[in-house]
């Protein structure tokens, strides 16, 4: 033991040790007392350096007197006796009770010999709690979710709660601009802010228990829940995505009794506290999106953090449906995160998706003694493909030809979630595509539109000849097309809210060679030729 | 043509084939290289380390052929390396010492004389032979020269190749089956000392050697007296230390402490004879480092705090719970040693607990409130070490879960707390420690498991996962991993067992599933199922061979000796976890692993599918009374316990029979797969052997296995 810089903190019972790391700051914590000490309700492994880095801001909680050793004193660290962790624990106990009862109900049904007879009937008694957490920005929603998750999976009961990350700003497992549904089975560590609830599987052996979280992802195109501006969220799409997630979740619950009894934890974006969010013109429904989520996932517990008024509103709104609405205190330790911080974390998230978790800083690697395992670096794959081999669509495109431009007597019926093919040859699109994060969607022949006018056939043929034909000539032809009319997509709108099989980014649009340079997580052929694009961008920087 | 020069010579070991035309499979490779010259002209091989070489060359066509083949290995050619490895294996199978020596000498000479750019493939071949054939190459043939050859080669090659060589060297650390040193530590350390001079720590080396000594003597002690629970625990701890040492994460001061303690042990054991062929204690399969012998390592820490353990190797007792301890284990002396430093990690505390080292009360330990109050009762009988109950007599309810895992008590406690979703309830502060009911604790990460045997099983499965993961990580080093594509929704919905399949087949009893509760409707392929299969393999046995020479042979895969035990029912000495196939006796678990690997490799290698029909037609070759891996009846026999164990609620469910039936149907295909895999491997190896020696009749290959067997027998006799 060098002993030169390490700092020891004695923690009283129920005390929180809060720390805020600056950019590039890295520390490691080791528990030197006997009683368990938790970080977001994951027990810190005994006698092991637990790395904390990558702008992490979190709290270590010691329910009983304890002691931690820190490799070096962080720039901001203090202790506090006002902790919300006991409250989270109380909530957990209430939820745990529900899970145990659900499990016993299932076992009782099996005991009475009705095993598997009516599995389709999802009796309420057999279902674990479905919890939605709402709250303003920086109120600790994700901390609440993570605490409840870690308590559930760490109970030794083998729970595997479903986790829904509806906040496209901070994806639980994937990239900003996406929402996810996952089924973790292991307590999730808190080392850095990327992938706060664990990473989806890689080809390597999982380094930590929390890796390889089976995850489904959807791409909503924007990392903000803005109603206007560049990063505008397409709320009709968002609503469809929620329904699509709920459908998957229900199907899983039908067959998987562990997931069914374990329940669901839903993390929501801050914007959901706005009553009018996502409401269409003339729509007077307040909290329409919250209602939709509650209905889709049959939420029965709503936890509102640090927002009395919202609690009352939710009680009015939801109590009629038998939903328990709880008001939770906001932790006094939460940090108001600025936009700069958030955008840095988002960039780190995307990097983590492609490259694996941020590498352990050298100062931590060389610590004397064991260091907790962190996922190793991943190797994404970079290659170029011709434009034609990747169809890129935008969902809910704004710019459509005005109705006056249509032939007289025709009315354009525009769907809010219609697909628009993004033609890389058109100059505004180049900027849109450069550095964009794309969600890759699997399609099959069944997804082809049947209502296409026959004209489409010609275009398809043309495309075929295109591939063989002279490139230069085609450039001209293509440019001519652009002026005429936007290409009608050949796919049904449904692919817009389908789960994605992964994300990739266009690192370069080569207009001369008509090629994209892509960065994909996995090598080999792309699993699909159809991708969705939104406003999420990422420029790789070395740090 | 070069080939003709050799073709006219008698074919080594296959006199019956002399008349046949050039179908010696390797000859074909030569035939494609009409310009290859007879060895003597081809290059000025005058390596001094093979003094008998010239004479051997004239006498031994195999040697000559092997040399010729080696000269073609100028690039990383999988087929050539494979062929040459198989040839080396054949020499081993025939006990052809000259052949094996020839392989070693030729390889040594070839590596030494090859151009720097061509050394790597030859080293790969050496690596392949070592890993696929193993003994005696790894023990007798290669170690003689490997270190020097490797170092010389390392100095000759360029940077990229050096990296590859270093990578290969790293795999040797755990390259032997079961993660043991491929050539023994000496070889690797010698190389490491040379090529990365700074990285070798002489203190560490000493510890490794002392540790090996201590381990040997403790094992011997255990072998002399299998009832000695103490020794068993010691062996377990020492094995764990060994493993940790091998993994690298040990600091110099820790090493120093370990050394001190080991010296002490050695002093204690001095004068103890070390029986040369005492059966090895390692009845565990290679994949389970901690094995049954010592499942308690991580939990053990909790007691050391207040337990004055004896240094002399007596049953450790808990100071203030002495009443619980059986008589017969009387504390003799309390030896005080300087308190081990804090950052020792678990291993020293493990040592401490096991009574290998003395302890001091100031040793910091991890414990849980429940366990603080709990007495740790250890009993002096063998059986109870494995299943020794950590009696939870101090918990809130005051109940003592004996066989149960304590989860039922946990459930009751949570229900009795009756926390509702009202602010009234939620704002109370509950005296609830989330991990208190999970005393079984992993020493390597934060995972915890319930009490009792069931919890221990889960902990052990979890430790296995750690081990496999570490091994796999080593294998994967240098190979780039990447993020997988996400699953389709349909897959996720049906993916009830995601965690079983996720990592790889080996992680079967992976971390995640080990936590799955049997809710009465456990996932279809769960950890219990895999554990069951493993248990079946471990339960398979064969009578100890009557031929003493044969009985002395270790398992060809993991190189560990078999453990003889007397089976009352059969009235015979038997080897457990053993299986006889191809006239070779190996550990059933080793074989199962090897087969799985072989099949996987083969599927990749033989994508052409040319021989598919042949393989499919070849029947299984195992002897009638040899239990097959994954045999059905065993599976059924073992099922109930696993299932019951997996039901935390523990309520005897009437649905159990139904569940059993489902599990049975699950077992069958899998067993079938295993058998098919076995068949496949056998068939392929037959095919290979057949094609190497039988030129006349392709029909031979198609004959039933008895024919092939007799054919082989005949061959052996002639050879």
C-alpha cells in the first residue's frame, strides 16, 4: 500500500458520502469496514477498489457505521445525513412484498393443479408491481430506478424486473435518441455515467455481472422531448413506440413468470411533467403521454419525486384507475446538471455503445490491490458502402410540398409518422446525414407497401439499372429526380416504430463517390438495409 | 519428385500399406510442391542441438517426413499445423517415444533454423501440439528446449510477431486443461524473465514454488487421510491462493506475507513424507477451481474476526460459540502473528480462517449483521465441510434455517413488515439490511447468495462463472470484441433463458441464471439443468484398470490423476468422473468439454461438409457399461433435487411431476446432442486415422466401430 494519497472517511450510520467528479477526474473507493456499504444499492465488493470516473456524480451510502478509503480526495466530496436511500428502501420493501405475493399466488395456482392451463390470463394477483417514476429535471429519477432495480435483483430471489427507459436524453443501455426495454438480472454497478443500467451484450465474455443485459431498443430520433426546434420530438412516433414496447412487454410477461412477478420499472423523461406535452392541436387532455404510458404498461405505482403539485395532479388523474401515487422526497444531494455536462455525457454514451465502457484511467489501474472489473474496450467497425445500399428514412418529415402544389381536386393526407426517404444527393441532407446516428431496422417483404402507385415499379427498375450503370450518368439522373418529386418510400410506416437491431453512425458522406462511410458496432454485413435517422449526432473525439 | 524419394521408403508404422500408392495424406501436400527437395539438400540444417539428427534421419522415415513437412510450414497454415499436430498425437497414442522425440527435435531444429518470418507458424505448431496433445510433449519433450528456443526466436523476430509470441506465451499460463500452466511455471518464467525482464518478480517466483510445495504436501496429507477435513480446507485455500497468484493481482507486500505463512507451513510439514504416487485430491473437474473441496472460501471471512484459530491445523472454532463445536477439536495453541495488512485481499484471510495462518483480531473483515451474530459451526467430518451449515441462529426471528436457504424466512420477514404504498409506511425507517439474508458471499465481486447448501451451490456456480470468465478473457485477449446487434423483439420475448445462453455454452451455470428462482415454473434450460448435466458427468465412473501401467496414467486432457475410491455397491475400486473412450480413460467432464470444443472447431473447419455422411454413419464407440455424458437415466435420477433446490419457497408442489417430465424432455435432446457430438468426434478422428494409414479401403471407415477397433488393435500390434 502506497498510503501516500489515500484518504479515509468514517461514515456514520445512514450517512451518505457524496462526490462530484470533474471531467477527467478519477478516484477509486474501497470499503474497509465490515458492514455493507452501497452505491446506488449495489454493495461495494469487499476489499476491492471500486473505480469512479467519467464525470460521475453519485453518493455512497452506509446504512451502518462504516469506513471507506478513497484513492485520492475528489474535488468535491462531502457527507450528509439526509439521505433518500432509506426512502428507496421502504419503497422497495413495499414492492418486494407485492412480488412475493405474486410469486406465491402463482405457486398456489400451480399447486391447485391448474398449471399452464390458462397462462394467457394474466391475473392481477400474479403480477409484480409496475412502477413509473416522474419528476422534474435533476430530481433523482434515474437514481430511484437504479436503487429499486439493484435492490430487486440483489435480493437473492432471482427477480428480473423489466426496465423501461423512456428518456431519450439519457439512455439506460443504448444511445441518446433511443428508448429501451431490458430485463436485467444482476445488480448494476455505478462507475461512470454511461449506460447507467448496464450494457447490451458484446461478443466478449462478460466482464461484470451487470453486463450483457438483454435489451430491446427503439429509435425515436431525438434526444430531447422538445416540441419545436431542430431536435423536435415526433410525438406521434413516440406514442407508437410506447405501444410497441408495451406489446413486447406483455408478450414476455405471458410466458415468463419471473419477469411477470418481478414487475416493471419505468424511467421517464423530465418533460413528462409538462401537462400539455405531446398533445396535438386542440387536444385538451392533460398529461396525455403519462396516461398513455400508464395504460400501455398497466402501471399501478407512480412515484413523483420532489413535485407536490404534480403528485396531486397524478392522484386526481390516476387514482380512479387504482394506481397508487406516491410523493417521494428529492435528495438534497442532487446536482443541477448543466447542458454542457449533459451533452458530454451523451457523447460518452454513444462512445460507450461503440467502444465499450470508458477505459479505466491509468491512475486507477495501478492501484495496489484488486480493482473491480470494468468492461474492456470494444472494437467497432468502419467501412464504406454505396448510397444505394442503405435506405435512410426520416419519420414525420416536416417539409412536404404544400397542398396547393398538388393537382387540383387531390388532397394530400399526411400521416404524422410517414416515412421520408432521405436522399443523400440533396445538399441539405448531406449535413443531416453527416455524423448522424442511425437506427437500423429489420424489414421483410411483408413490410412493403401495397398501396403504392404502379409508377413505383419503374423507379425500382431504374434503381436496378442504376447499380450496373455508369455512375456519372446516374448522378445527373439523380439530381434531376430531386427536383421533380420526393421519392415515395416503399415501406409501411410501421417500420418507424419497430425495435431497432442496433445503431450506426455516418462518419462521412462522400458525394463524389456516392458512398457513406459508416461506423457500426459489429463487423460484417449490415443486418438490414433500412435505417432511420433523426437529429442525434455524434462526432468522435479522442479524450 | 521429392515425394518419390520418401515414398519408396517403408511407411512408418504402417507396414501393411507399403504397397499402396501415395495416399499418405501428407504426401499429397508434398506432391503439390514438386520442387521441394529432400531435406539434406534443401537447407543447411546444422543445428547443434540435435546431434543425433543425421543418423536418425537415415533410420526414421517418420522423422524425415516430419522434417519435410515442417519445412513447408512457412506461413500460418491451419491444415498443416493440424496435420502435424495429429501426427504428433498419433505418436503419443502409440507410445512411440522415438516418434515423439523426433517431433520435438525436428521442431526445435526447424524453429531454430527457420527464417525470422517463418518462426511463428512453427511456434504455433508447437503451441498446438502442446495444447491438443499435451503430455508427454508438455512434460518431457518440449520443456527441454522450449525456453531457449522461444527466447532465441523472440529475439530474432519483428515487433508484430513478438506481440503475437507474447500473446501465445500468455495463453500458456492457463493453457493446460483446467487452466494450469502448460509447461509448468518454470518454463514460462524463464522465458518471461528473458523477454520482459522487468516483469518477473523473484519473490513471486519463490512464493509460487513454496505454494506448489505446500499444496503438494497438503494434498498428500489429504490423500493419506481423506477424513481430514482440515487438510481439505487447507488444500482449498491454497488452491485459491494459487489461482489468485496466477491471475496476477497480488501486490509485493502480500506476496511477502504469503511467503512468510507458507514458510511456516513448510516448517510444520517438515519431515512429512510425500508419497510419490498418492492419488491426487483433485476429484474436481478442471472447470471448477474451487470445487467441492472448498466451497466456503468467501464466506469464511466473516468468522475470522473473533475466532482464535489454531495455527497447528486444528479445526477452527468460534471463540464464543464453542458450545456448538463438536468435541474432538480442541483448541491447542493460539499463535499470534503480526496482523496481516489490510490490502491483503481475501486470500490471506482465507488462509487465516482455514487455520493455515494464525490470525489476529485486528484483521479487517467483511461481515453481515446476521452473520456477526451467527455462529459459524464447523464440524470435523468430511461430509460436513462441503455442506457445513452456517447456522443463522441470531437473526431477528431467532429461527435457525438448517437445510433451507433462508429465502423463505426472508419472504416471511418482508411480508410481516407489511410495508404499504402509503406515505405513512414509506416514511418510516425500517431496520432492514437488504443483504442480511444472503450470507454466502463471493470473494471476487459483490454477489451474494442465500444460506444453506442451495445457496452454496449457487455461489459455487457463480465462482465457476468467474473462473470461466477469466479463462475466456485470457483466450480472447488480442481478439477484438464488439457490441452485438440487438435482438428482435420476438427473440427477447421468448428469451426466458437469455442469461443461460448469453455468454457461451461454457458459462452455462452463469451468474445470472444462478439467481433465477424456481417459481415452480423455472426457465426451460436453467442453471440447475446444466449443473445436473455436470453432476451426471461427475457421477459417471469406471472400474480402476487392472493394468497398473494404465492405472498410473493421468487424464490425457487435464493431466490430473484419477482418484480411486471404493464403491460399496459394486464392491470394486472405481474412478469417479471417468470415462473410457477410444481406449483412453479421461475425466468425463474433461472429455465433455473437449468434445464440445472439438465439435465447435470442426464445424468451423469442415465447412465443406464433404465427409458429413461418413460422420453421421459412424456409430458411437463407447463401451457398453461406460456411462455416456448426459446419459438419460442419470439425468432423471438427479432431477428432483435440483428442482427442489431451485424452489426457494420450498413448497412441495404437486406440479412437480409435470415439471420433471418437462425437464426430462429437455434433457433428452441435449444428451442426444452430446452423444452425437461424441460420435462426430470419434468418427472424425477415425476418418483422420483412416486416411493416414489406410490407403486401400475407404470402406474401412464405413464399417462398424468394432471393425475399426479391431483394425486399430491390429495396427497397434504391428506397430
